[in-house]
């Protein structure tokens, strides 16, 4: 396949995720599907997105997550500013994660 061709998105993965029955089942599913490094990376990016939405500054986010400034910037740009219709911001707000924890 040429690099310019994009493989059509398979919805089976997303439909399967929607059908997971518990947090434990979800954790076990992702443990089977992803490497530990991939999971840590996704978890870290999500934490960064939450902290950005809470209004934390880069240095505080770096201190709390260990993410590099490049990762924090990338998350801000791709997930919060130019993401898939702003869905990350909606989910963080819906889950009540947008308010700083004391």
C-alpha cells in the first residue's frame, strides 16, 4: 500500500470498547491490546489534557505527570484546540474532571 493511501478505519475496535462492562474489564482489555509503554503514554496524555482544561500551567503539569513540554504542547494543540470536534473537552467536563482537585 502506498504511503499516501489511508487504510479505512475499522469500527470494530471502537464498538468493542463501547461494549466493555466494567472498568476492570476495560483495563484488562487494554492490557491485552497495548504494550505497557503505549498505555502509560495514553494515560499520561489524558492526564495532561485534564490538567490543561483545569488551567494548570506547563511547569505544574510537567511536575505532576512527568510529560515533556513537547508532549504537553502537542496534547494542547491536537486534543484540546484542534481535536475531533472538541470531544476531549466535552468528555473531561462531562466526567467532572475539569475542576481542580484539592
